[in-house]
């Protein structure tokens, strides 16, 4: 299952809970913010957990991917 764009960032985890057997990919078509900005969001934990429900997460640039990895490792 491919899930695409920011409106659906919670969907991978929701799918994982319903169907753990699925292979889930997510691609974000907008920049993923740096940690300093992302941490200001009141719903940041939900977004990270949602994206971590995917088997594969893709971003437009390596820098955006690095921003996500820094947050996911915390």
C-alpha cells in the first residue's frame, strides 16, 4: 500500500494496527521540517508514530530524510 502526502501522515500506523501483514510505503511531497521547528507542533508524537508505521518512508531530498531520522531516533 502506498500512502502519499502530508494529509495522510497518520495512516501508516492506522493501517499497521488493522493489517500487520501489509507492506506499507509513505512518500511526503513537501519538505520535512528541521527538529527545532517540528518540536513546536503539539501533535508531533502522532505524526512520528504514524510515519513509523510504514516499512518505507520517502522524502524529496536527503536533507528532509535526515530531519526525519533525527526525530525518529529520539
